[in-house]
């Protein structure tokens, strides 16, 4: 049995986030995507870190029209969610539809 395992499941981690990041915020940390479960610096995390979940489906604000289920949702370098792929990282997949502009949408996180 390997003795170098640090986390059995790396789905809930304390990760570095921007100052003032709120709980429930989508985040991009390197190539990792997730949703914060605590505010930055709270819940036992040091300043500059938050508890981040990297699996599941979350209701988040997305900009752009989404016409069906299973469509890709992207995250920008500023941690905003969009339907635009150009220069953005895959965040997850739509579990619903919404019109143009910004609005809530349930998104299943991509396992990348």
C-alpha cells in the first residue's frame, strides 16, 4: 500500500483565493475549478484561503443565453461564468436553461 497519499478524495480542499472572496463563489485556481464553501480566511482557513468544493452541481450566476441541458459553461480569469469559450476555462455543464444577460443557473462542475 502506498504511503504517500495525502488526500483520499481531493474534492474538498483549502485553496488560495482572492482577498474578499465570498462563500458560494465560482473560482479558478490554476486549472482547478470549484465553488467556495467559506469566505476567504474563514472556517479554519488562513487569510488568502477558502474551503473549495470541486464536485457536484451548484446554482451560480452565468452570463449569456443557455438553450439546453449539458451545454458547456466557462469561467474567466476574473472568476465570472459565461457561455463564451474564447480564452476561458471549462467550468461545468448546464443543468437547465436561461435567457440572455446574467442570471442563476444550476451548473454541474466539470471534472478536469
